[in-house]
């Protein structure tokens, strides 16, 4: 998917009104494209952070520890790396 198309979807993505499929396309594109990340940052006026998975009430009220953040960040990095490899073929 190319940048122009992503930029058209991004406003809907920010408002959570994009389809699930579009949202996934946007997320995988954002992993590999810093231009679109910059564009998204301008729209939402803050740096892009990938959405957290599994928003469980139990973990929500105590927050994450440093090591949980570290593991989460590593997992996201590995995910992005594999998506990048996949796109590169
Ligand atoms: Zn892009």
C-alpha cells in the first residue's frame, strides 16, 4: 500500500472509524515508513505509539513496570522487523 493511500486512511484511523483491515494495513505501513509516522504525528499532534494489545482491566489500573515496557517494546520491534522482512520479500 502506498503513502498517499495511507494518508487518506489515517484521519479515519485516528478516529477509530477505519475498518479493521485498513487499520492493520496502516499499522504495518507505519512500522516501515517514517514519512507516514511523521504525517500521523502532525495529525494527532504527538508521536505515534503503536496501540497496546489486550487491554485488560487488571493490568490497566496498576500500569506497566519498566521491564514490562521493555518486553513490550522489544516485541513490537521484532513484529515490525518481521513485517519489514515480509514486505521486502
Ligand atoms: Zn508511507
